[in-house]
C-alpha cells in the first residue's frame, strides 16, 4: 500500500498540535525527514511512498521536533526503512 508524501496537516495530527504557531518549524522538518530517509535508502522517494516509509518520516519529524539536542534517532526508523533500502556496492 502506498501513500502520498507527508503533509503539514498529517504531521500536526500525528504530533497532536492544534495551533499554527509551530507550522513553519514543522514545515521545515518535512524535507529534512524526507532527505534523511532518501539518504538511508540510497534512492529518491517517489510521489507515492510505502506506508512504512511514511511512518518512518513521521517518526523522524516527531523526533526532530521533540528532541532538539541531537539525541540518537530511534532504531525503529531504520527498521521501517530497511526493507526498502537500495544498497549500492
């Protein structure tokens, strides 16, 4: 099953944020999470991404939003991405 890319509204729903005060920060984290996933996968994400990859992006955005001191990314992110990784030798 594939989903559309992560939207600001999905991020706000996931993080349970109602107001607009954090919109610019959250919007800036969306491409950061996407790029992090693409770097790990060694591939660009298509317009429609598999649900686990979308979940990994939401987890990354949540992590970057809540942990602003450089804490380690939760291993579950990589567990969700691993089946889609394009390994180049």
